[in-house]
């Protein structure tokens, strides 16, 4: 028999009041039942909104009312059309549903946006937008949402949708938590996913479904690592040979209209898309289209020239490279700037041996290469800034090469250790993508083959370089600002989980990301500590909510992997807790 204290904790953890994901900063709830139906009256700043079936028209110009109206439509669709009956979260054969009494229903939803959106609302730099909101549901069914921005309204509507379940008796939808009072805002302004589109092509539908799931998690940045040495799927009209020669297949490309549609889809859901063209390394595929720009393409043994084949880097002392970048940026960046305030120029894993093969350099001495790299980055970032964008780089540009970067440049750290702390304390704006916690592709074995003989046995059992798998509990334990002074922590903008796609495509994309990215999302939104005690939140509190959120993801069409068996979810986790 379990101790009473454990049973009490488990009962609290499974109470409906705590079923929201990510958990709000402040919440109080009651135990009254309210139903909702499609006749509910919804207003935005006093104007009636048509509830279901509205999609904002495609455009690079965004209107707050259209954004909110689209969100209201999706919210009500989520409630009325996903048919989520939470039987898996209650003891088997239990009578957990309330008596059907539709007269106790939500009467109205009044949305008030107290601030005015600007252009930056829809393509914000970190901290530009107030994402806070308040949500109240009275006992008699009056719902009030207040937020300074339309982005805050989107977050409030998602929280509201998670209050409701479908009744198994028929088309009845209810909450058991009225009255509700929530005050909420994110801990970090940048909460993202990095998705690799180059190792394996990811379909537009998969990208958009990922954006949907991100919005349900209140994640707000999708970083697309869109090209690499393996493929160039991005159509650049002024440089058509790039995708013609570099895509895996003529059908596996992203046209300008495809890219615009992804950006617009994200904006309407509060998700800013950040594009990355990794350089000066990780770009060997250009050799297939323009052979006078790249050095060390497909050089073997590849381990001496790059992290994975095919190798290839820009020739950094080559005027033709600068002309190429001028054409590339003049084509691409004006198509990005209506939708995003950032552009990622990469910079990771530049191998000095590549330049030793460059007839214009013939050296692998960092003292020779560093000024060439500084000149290269200065040029690239000047083009980024001229387009009204702020640059991103991977951490090696600072930690390995000691480059001088502009104060607007965001440094993305992935190598772990004290890098995030050191970068923040030295004044850099930092994104945490520590591979020890946030690389979702890790722990599933190697993608590279091993020859027979000693090398075969040396590498047995063929684990990948970043094992083990980053399970949700490990991810949830990590806060980017832990151990960082309060003044330096202000420079930590948030985090991104990374989805490198060597062994990820449409068949497994969803269950690689979800619900593990959800775990990071809650830490970035409301922290992993109990506000009352300051101690890391108990897994007895977290796992029931994450189990429920995973079920909601499934109901909404995302193939998220299970984190427990049904036996555990039905017994309030008490039987699936390790006691010592």
C-alpha cells in the first residue's frame, strides 16, 4: 500500500485543475461543470466573430482581427471536432464523466486586445511582443480573454481549448473546472524547434503540422536548417542550378511560393520561421551547380575534412564566392524579411583542413584562416542587416574562431558544458541547444556503415555520437539559465530542440519530436520549478499532464509517441512510481 503522502501528491497532480500544458504561471479553478456548444457568441474588441470555418487569406500583410478570427475558428474546431474523450486518464470502467446538463453552458467569449499590433508583432525579435494574457471563466459561463497583443490572444485561446473534453454520450463538450482564473506569460521569449530539411526532405504538410503542434505548445520559433552539403532543396530563381542540381529529386524542392506559404502559416499561428543557409562549411552541394566556389567536396577520408559526407566548404579567399552570395542574398532575403526578423548564417563545424586544399589559401593554420573568416562573416551579416534582419550563428564563430560579431547577432550554442553561461556572461544573446539535452535525433544508432574487421568490432554496437536518447524527463530537468547570474541570464533568450534528419522523415517525424519537445516547451514557458517551493516540479505532477497533452496531440492528428502504458495513465501514476 502506498504512503498517504504519496497518494495525496498523486491525487493533486491528477486533479483537472492541473491538466493544462504548458502549465500557466498562475491558475485557480473550481469544480463546477460547464458545457459549450457551437452557438457560443464570440466577440473581439466588441465585434462579433464567425466561429468556425474561417482561414485568413494568404498575404504578407497581416491583420490582427483576421489572425484572431482564424485562431477562434481553430480553437472551436479543436473542441468540437477532435472528439477527445479522456478515458485513458481515469480508472478503467469508472464513471468519470459529468451528468449531461447543457443548460449549464458557456454563454459568451469576449476577447479584448488592449494593445495595438505593429509590424514587429508578426515578425518579432526576441522580447518585441508581449505574449501575456489573462483568461477567466465564470461559474455562469462568461469567458473573458484579455491580452496586449494578438499573440497573447492566440495563447489564451489554446489554453481555453484544453479545458474541454467530449462526452462519450454524444455531441456534448464540457469542462469540470469552472470558475477559472489564469494569468500567464512566458519565461523565455524564444522557444523553438530546429528542423533539418537537407539530410532528408520534409514535406510541406509535415512542416505545417509541426507548426500547428508548436502553437499548441506555445512554442514560437521554427528554425529551418534548409540546406547542407547533402542537398539544396531551396529554389532560388536567380540561381536556378542550385536546386536543379542539388535537390534529391525535382519534386523535392521548396519554391518561393512554398516558402511564403510556410512563413504565412507560421505567422497566423504565432510561430516565426527562421531560415538557415549554413556557411562557410556544410555547403558542399553547391559544387554540383557552381564548381568554382567550393573546396574539398566529397574529399576522402571524410573524417579529415568534415563531420559527415559529403564534405565541402566555401573558398573563403575567392571573389566569386562574394559575387555568388550577393546574388543569393539579393534574391532570398527580401522574400524572408516580410515574415521574419532573423536569418541564420550557420558557422558550425568548419574544418581547417578544407582550406589547406584551397589553391587560394593552402593553409590549415587558424591564424591564417581567422581574418578570412571574419571578412566572410562581416560581408554575409552586412547583407543580412541591409535586408532588415538580425543574424544568427552557431557558437563556434565565437568559441572556436573568436570572431567579432554585432550586438544584434544571436549565438546558438550546442556543444554543452559552460558555453551558454560563458556566452551570456560575455554579453552575447544566446539560444540554448545543448546536445546533451536537446538533440532529439540522438540515441537511435548510427546511420553510417562500418567495414568488416577491426573497425567493425571497434564500433560495435554502433551507437551514435550523442547517445543516449534524450528522454522527456532529461529534457524537462534542464533550464537554460540554471547556474547563470541574474544579469547574465537576461542574455539567454531561450532554447531550441534540434531535429537533425539523417534518419528522420515523414514516417517518424512526429514521434521523434512529440511529446519530448513539449517537455522543453513547458520549461521555456513557465519553468520546471514549483513556484511555491522553488524546487524542481515533481514528475508526479508533470507526467499526468503530459500524458493528457499527448492524447490531445493524437486527437488533433499528430502521431506523438506514448510516454507510459495505459495501465499507468489509468492509475494516476501511483503504481508506476519508483520507490526506494
